[in-house]
């Protein structure tokens, strides 16, 4: 890669998402033939000591303790936002106005108004922007989209999507930022429900146009967090209110006429990361579960489901990695999204999913919240 243009990357945030994004920036050039070579220039976090330790561990050349200084730097052309949702809009808009390219973790923002402001900034910017819905880059999910585009499932009639976890089922798990509305925007709905809304729209090529929803918070109070890292935390004797949903369930209608059901919960005991989607069409069906992420199940013309091991060189993204049968993992989805983003930046193409795509998901989440607050009344998703 020494003869390729180098592009400097600055990342804001170094916790769970920061770690997986760092892995992607480190590995992408070793496996994909890229038009540009990313340089991990600077990492930003609030604590100087912790940011220095994270930078040394994750491979960043320098640090800043104020993201505004990162955005100003001449050695940064890409800003990667891996912070909680309450800061996405401010950082992304500032970076775009400074002429940077921006990749932002999902959901795009905490509110529709914030997401709209981000889309407006992206439209006026010279830099490229993308929201990081990494599950689009699971090879099996990308293959499912290909099958739909090729007409193998026919007219889509049913969409079933679930995201099931159990990481906060313990009522004594501390009150981390993901359980606070002012920081996270919503609970299971925005954290994992956003993923299945985007996956359903991506695979089918249809948008969710209306929903009837309910949400529930099972544990109303939790110990205040004293320390947290990734999805782990320790708590104190003091307690605070949980201000987000623990579970969200909704039915909906897709723009092409299909009916859909969605379930997002962090209280499914025994389910660790069961992100599932099933598509039923007039000619066939597709089924996927991330807990078996290298498999796609396909039924054609009324026959039983057949397992496709998605590790062949002609499957999406897989040819850059290992021999057939050597499965990929969670971290590879982020490498794939960074690869796609870098190619778009280098060629001047518009990355996908765009901030406008992220806004569309945000509008679905808002419609779910409005429906749940109004006795599950059917609620149109605003355009």
C-alpha cells in the first residue's frame, strides 16, 4: 500500500464500538485491495490517561481530549464517531462543516430533529457520510439481498425480524448510559431494534411505512454505575430510574405491500445476540440468525429449507478472507463496512447506508414510540 494515497482517520470514542472500529481500520488494508491507505492518526476521549492507554492498545498514533481539536486537525480527513447517541449530531455536523468525511455509529441520532439536521449538513458538505449499520455487511445478509434482487423469493409477503439479547436481565445490573434516555435516546428499540429495521429494509428493498407498537420497561430502577466498559459495569448502593424501554414489539406494513413483525428485547434469557430475519415470498423463503452468522437458509418453490454455508469465494466479501468452510465473525462486518466506505470516499461515490437512510430508520423508531404511547394505535411513518 506504500504507493497509494494515505488518508488520515480520527476516531471519537474508544469503548465497545471504538474497539471494533479500531480492529476494522487496522485490518482492512491487509485483506482488501483498497484505492487509499487508511492511517489511524488520532483517537479522542475525555480522559487523557485512558485515551492514551486505549490509543496504545488499539493502534492510534496520537490522542486528543477534545473532539473539536480532532476535527480541526489537518492530518484527519475521516472522522469516525463511536460515541453515545447524544453527541452524534454535534460531532458529525461539525466534522462535515470542516470538510471531513464522516462515518457515524447507529442509530444516527437520538431524535428525528437531530437526524434531519445531520442529513442537511451531509447534503451541503463536500465530504462523504455513512451510518454504520454493520449487519448489512454480514455476508449471509448481503447474499439474502442478492437473492431477493434476483427474484428468487418472488413477491415478498411476510417479513419477520427479531433481535434478542439477555445482557440486562439481572435486575442488579447497573444503570449504564444505554439505560438513560438523555444519552441513548431509547432502549432496546434504538440500540438493537434499529438494526432489524435497517436489515429488513435493506434485504427487501422496501421501507416500513406504518407500525402498531408496544414497549415495556421491566426493571424500573437499577444501581447507579460506578464503572462501565463495553457491556459490563459495576454499581453502587444508590439507585436511579431506568428511562428507556427494555423491550419493543411492533407489527408493520412495508412499502411493497408485505406485512412485517419486529421484536427487540434485552430480556430474552439465554439469547446472547440472536439477530434474526425471515422473508416469505410467493416463490420462496430466506431465514438468518446471527448466532449462526455464516449460514443462510433458503426454501424454493415450497420445498424444505436448505442450509447455505456462506463461505464461498463468490459470496459477498468472503473472497478476501479464508478458504471455504472457514467462517467469519462479528468483527469482520465492521471491516467490510470500512472497506465499502473507503472505496466510496476514494471514488467519489455515495456511501450506503447514507445519513438519509439513517434518518428513515429514525423515523420508524419515532413512529414506534408514538404508537406505543397512544395505545398501540396504527401510526404512519412520516416521510
